[in-house]
C-alpha cells in the first residue's frame, strides 16, 4: 500500500521506492526524508508502474529481486517503454550475481546499489541520480523555453494591440515557470500631469505616472489598475524596481522590468519567487523580447491611431484602401466603403465649445469600433468625417452595419452644463463588385495607377451617397455599387 511521508527541508525532488521488504522500505523512506526528499513507497513492481504512469518522479529506487511479482529488471524494462527520463537506481542484496557495469548498460539505469553497503553508499547513489535528473530537467526546460521564445518572437513583433501582445506573453511565461497569478503593467502618464519627456516620447520619470495592467492571469484578472491590488507603499517599491531596471526576487514575488535602452516601459509581475538560474535567464530573455514588442506596438499606435477617436488616421486609410483593393481584385470578392459624417457637430462646437465637440468625436469613434468586426478597418477621414472598409462584404450586409451605427449613436448623448447634445450621422455606402474580366482583359501595366484610379472612383461614389443622405436631412443611409474600371 502506498503512503507519503511528511518531508522536512524540502529539496523539491520526488523519489519512488519499490521494495517487497516492509522493514527496509520504511527505514529507507525515513533516511531519504531526512535529506528533504518527498518519498513514496510501494511493495510491488506492478503498483509502482501504475504510479509511474500517473505521476512524476525524479528518481526510482527499485529492488532487483522481489519473489512472487515483477523483478526490478522487468519493472525497468516496462518503464522505458513509456518513460525514458526518470532516473533509476537498482538495489539488491546479491550484487555479486550481476556485475554492476553490465546491468547499467543493459537496463539504461544510473546506479546499482548493494544494500549491504549501508545507507551512506545509498545516499551517494541517490545524489548522483538526482543530480542527473536536475540536469536533464534544466536542459529540457532551457531547450523548450528557448525554442518557444524563438518560435513566438515573429508573432510578438507582428503589429497588434498591446493588450493582445501582453496576454500572449503571460500565457507563455506561465508555461515556462508554472506560475498562475501574473500580470503585465505599463507606465502611463496620469491625467493632468506634465512629466519629463525624452525625445522618443516615453516617460522619463515615474513620479507622474501610473501602472496600468494590460493583461493578467489568475487573481489579477479582475481589474486594470494596480492600485486595486497594492497599497501606496507597495506601489512605490514596485516603481523603485522599475527605476533600478533589475529583476527583483524575494520570498513572495518576482518582478521583471520591461527595459528598452535606459527606459523602463513597465514590468512583468509574478506572485511567486523564481529561484532557478535557468528560469531567471529565460525570463530575462523573454522580457527583452516583450519590451521590444510593446515598444513597437506603442510606436505604431502613436503613428497610426488618432489619439482623440482611437481609430486609424487618414494616411493609413489611403494605404489600406489600396491594399484591400488589390486583395479583393485578386480574390474576386466585394469591397465596400462607408463614408460617415457627424450631423450637427458645428452646432455643438459653436454652442458648447470645441472640447465638448471633441468628446462627441471620441464617442463616435467608440461607436464605430463597437459596431464593426475586428477584421474591419475604421478610420478618421478628416474633421468630423469617418471611413470604414468592409472587405468581402456585399452592399446589403454593409447597409445593416450602417443602420446599427445609427442605432448606437442614438443612444449616445453628450452632456455639458445641463445641456444635452444628441449624436447623429449620415452615411454613404459604395461597393466595388467582383470583376468579370477575361484573362486577356486583366491590367498588366501601370498597376499602381490602376488601383489608385479604382480607389478614387470608390471614394467619389461613396461621397456622393453621403451627400444624398445629408440633403435628406441627415441620419440616412444611401448605397451604390460600381464595377472595376476597364483598362485602356
């Protein structure tokens, strides 16, 4: 019958002992526990194999000769069919019958202990076996960890939202070190603050910043602010680690700053210590990759997103439209453009001021993002005008999306000094239908000019539909379809 003894001064290593002699089993368990190992003892090879199939053990100590059941040699042979990594020390009271060197080679085991040599010799063999187990584990973790980092590095440096990058990083770290409660936080300037800035636009000091949780696992998943989990004193210590730019490990936590050059962008926080040097090195390598990915995403957002509305800027729209036109031409699918103009924004600006007008534009940006799919492209076209590109979307489907936008806008009201300003918009839609060109009719020269011409036609027609909606009093949707221009 199996039993687990209470361990002291834990080594973190697990040993399975198989021996049919109960007295020897109990005395050996006691000796190994005094060394800090977790030990499980069973009296038959069959029972031991069942445990080895279900649980992880670093070392197996198995008696060579057990009358009435499997021999130790049979246990090892069966074990190697499903596990080649657990270290094995074979024990016997009759070592002279089987030369140790032959047994080690034959069974692929790490030691061959004669029980008559006493406990000191046993502990020597156990230490040899456990050292080999530790080495294999570190090599395996290092190999898999570095391979993982190499595999995911291209994915990290794809242009994507910071939250998506950070969530992926946390899942990967959890796989590397097995810690459940984690978060990644980045430093953001507090509202109304005027922090010192460097030329690249990143915060140079933390006095006027706050740490915002971008992604989290476990107990940290419920909130976005570090102030929900830490006191002011704890946060100050956290900022001190970021200023020092060095990994901090104590008995309660691990903090890995995300550093680019001389700048800390934030940190990875684990609520358990990571002591193994191999794990710390992997975390440092991973943190360097993560910091670079977060910086790239931040710079990309600064360059491509409109800070007021949160949607893409006009210059990105121009490039995206040409890219989508090429893709839809090649795939012979429909590309649809929505042009949206906010009704009455001038009235809001004249009555309540441009700050209130900015709040209205920000609300429109949120509505457009809510009404569209993650694969759709939303842009601020200029002033109070927005554009949405719907790839592989027929005009009928686009019209439903436009109606949803109008419905969501009706629920938005901007309030200022007791006055309420409703949000309304007019929408024009144009789809460019799949081409029906024969092979000999396909454009082959001046392709850039050809697609720019198609883009101008699509924008012009969508604008015409928008102004039809405006002339009808606003809050209308009008649609049209065009065909690809002929070459020559």
